[in-house]
C-alpha cells in the first residue's frame, strides 16, 4: 500500500516519545507525553491515543498505519508484556502490546528499549550493514541490545541482553534497585558517574576541585563533564575510571559474541574522547590477542530519541 | 546416496580422535592418533590419512564419504584455519581444512572444538531441540560454544565464545598462557583445581588433609576429587570454591544470552554434585530476579570424545 506508516513508540521512565515512520526510516510526525503522570495504564493509553490520533489523521487515517512498535524497559518481545520495570509507574506485568492493539485496532509488537535502539542503529545508523554488534546504552542505567548472525538475541524467554547487570567487580558497589554488588550499572551509568565523583572528592580531601563549589545534591554527570572540560583533575579522573571499568566489561562482551563493533549510546556519550579513550585502552588490554585491534568502538549516529522510535517502528515491518 | 558417512575429527593437544558417522549420529568406526608426536603438519595429516583410510575402505571407499568435519582449539569456521593454538604442536596459522580436503579429495569444514561439542550436544545430546543454550567445557582449559536462535554464534571473525578468557576476578590469578589476570580458566579448569588445592593447603597449614600425603607435583584435579569423596575438608572446599567462581561467571553469561540451559562438559564434571551444587547456588545468587530458577544446569549426555566427533561430523551435512 502506498503511504503506509509504522508508529514507533519509546517508553521511558519520565516521558514517552513517538513518531510516524515510513519505509525509508523518515520520521514524519513526532510527539511526546508524560509517562510518570499516568500510574493507571488505561489512562496512559488513552492519553497516548489522543496524542497520536491527530498525526494519524494527517497521513490519511488508520488504514495507512501498518502497526505499532514499542520499545520499553523490561519489554518482552515474546509475550508483548512489560515485566516488573523498576523505573516505570506500572508494577508487575503489563500486557502493553495487547492493550495498544485493542485501542488502535492495528497489530502491535513490543521489545526492550535497548533492543529497539539496536535495531534502529542497524537499519538507519552506525551499525548499518553489520551482522554482529553490541549496542550499549549509557544513561540513568546501562542497557544493551545484542545482534549476532544479523538477528537480535532474545534468549529462550525474551530477556537476553541485560549486560548492565553483569557483575564486573565481585563484592563491589551495591545496586540499590537489584541488591546485587559490583554490576556494570553501578560503575558506568550517569548515576554511577555522580557516585564516583562524590567518592573521589571524599577520598582526596586535600585535592582542590571545581566540584567542591557545589553541594553533593548538585553533582551529576553533566556537572562532572563540564568541570572535566575545564581541566578539573578529579572530574577527569572520574571519566577515566568510568572508562576503565567499562573497557574491562566490554572486553568480556567481545569474548562472548565477537562483534564487529560496539556502539555506545545515551547521555554519557557526550563525554566523547574523555570516556572513549580510556574505555578503548582497557578493552584492548583485557582482550585475548586474537580479538585485539579488531572491534570498532563507535558512538551512535542517531539522535537519542530517534534511535528507539526507528527501532521500535522497524518491528512493525516484520509483523506477520 | 545410500550409506553415506561423514568423518568427524576432534583434534586435542595430546590425541586426535575420529569416527565415521552416519546421518543418524551413529559412530561406525572410531580411531585415534597422537597429535603431539607430529610437529610437522604434513606428517600429521599423512598419519591421520593412514589411520582413517582402512575405515573408509570398510564402508565401500571414499565415494561413500560426504566430507570431513574437524573440531580443534582455535579452529576458525570462516577461514578453515587453526590460529595460534597454544596447546597444539603447530604454530601460527594452519590451513587445516584445505590440507585435509586436498589429501582426502572430499570437502572439509573446521570449527572450534567447544563449538563442535555444542553442535553434537544439540543434535544428539542434552541440548536436543534447544534453540538457546551455552556449552561450557571444563578440562585442562575452559572452552565454550554458544547457541542462540538455533545457531552457533561465530561472531564477525569466527572467534566468538572464548568464555574461558573472560575476566571474572579483576587483578586475580595470572594466566601463564595469556598473561591476563583473573580469567575464568585460571579458577575453573582442571589446572585451576590443582592450583586452588595447593594454595588452600599452604594457607591452612594447621588443617589436616589427605592431600598432605602427596607431593605438590602429584596433586591434580582427580586426586582432589578422590580425597573430597573420602570426606577431606580442604578437598571439598576446593570444589566448593571452584563452583562459587563458576556460578558467578555463569550468571553473567545468562544475562548476556538468556539460555534455556547451560551444559557442562569435560573432565571436571566427574565431580558431579560436589561441583554442581555450589555452581547453581552462586549462579542464582548473582542473577537478576527475572532470570532466576529458569536456567537448567546440566551435564553433557555424550561420552567426552563422542560429542566433538558428532559435532564435527554435523558440519559436513551442512556443507554446500
């Protein structure tokens, strides 16, 4: 059918963004609603429906919509349900694909938000044409999407690719959400950068730092970045340390699936070379020689919101 | 063609074993030659040819042979070459598939020995019917074969699945072969069990142990097993500790590819529950809740040599 679109939706803890996407990956209409304002799932879906319908009318009505693709934290591709997502307002298991399909009267498919970003990157971004790569999202948390043999790895239950929760430092930092110690997320997320900065300030009381001009509450990954750019020693050391742990973790991932590239995505990537250089150095140092100097470490080529919208929309074209 | 066979060959550091395998996975003829006695690859291939030809004649000649499948450490599926295998007598890169094909005048395919074992297990063993599982070989070293979406994961360069070299304890034990510190292989191989036993004996000089009746040189994983079965406290602690580290590593692997099962294979599996129980306990303890009590931890159902012969032979039926 001419002028057919997919609706791509990216559900985040704070906001939900959506777009109408054509077969070429062009996003025709964009929009957003609050996620956290709607703790009742039916009200959330009504709000989303009201926000998207005007865009659907613009393209000629629902008969021009092939389906809905959704990316969400803890989204399970096989069951179409969001399962126990700690950062979303809905608890337990939410049959979101079913609810959306019933509301819009078109097919709907769901996947994990990092998986959606990986698909977006594979179809329209830095991983175009690649059959083996890993996408790592470095935001409030650390997510991942793994592609091998040209396919997303879902695992037997749809939950594969939780690399942010792999243990990198045994008995290391406590993860408040999971209770685990030493997971990647506790060292390499935006939240972790804040914690590393606070720890380093406390451990080096003699050392002057621009960060000491701010209260503990004010310190976040953006502030650490700003101070690092201004040459602050502790702030630079925070990113170097973050890269050291990330590099060690990436080496393990490489020895698992031997990807052509690892694509980094999310807020922390704004640190650029300051994060990339130590990450690459420590990844290479921890690799078995047969893997060295082969894996490309890249930043995403897509705008942050777009990758997930595009990836989610790509699910639609695969719908039977 | 009726009565068609595949030759399955498993190249180990000490010996090479082979078998003629039919379409049903029945091994008709078995044989073995020394690997390490032939540092010149051409002489090794001549010896193998002379050992296999009588079996080929038994089934009616080379026209009944569909091809040769080879499993070898550091065997690369894409290139058909063995690359820098530390435990084999041939250095650098050996184009083994090409050499075998030229000698026998039938097609030949190569894969990593642990990948071959995984394919054998998937077609004829404990992983029959599974689409997502991980095979871990616990022998002199630690190898692995990973299956996801019903396919072996080879990675972009054919080297995927080197889980024995992933870093589990940062700055941990030195690996004499690779120079890396804290890799799984330095804690959970047969070699590692010996080292753990020696360390524990030295750290607990007050503690009585059956192992003290032997010289350091005599201690190996079999002796530790024998002493553990007889109730020796330190020997039991060695296996408990090995399981603790293995369990932690397996948890990370599960959060990568979410397999239906992990299949353990190789000499160390003789320890049975003594290894399995602590491994399972620590795997579960390190998993994110969504993965808990889902992954089956199994021992291989195939005889050690057979798994690799069968897996290697299976490569042949896929040859174009």
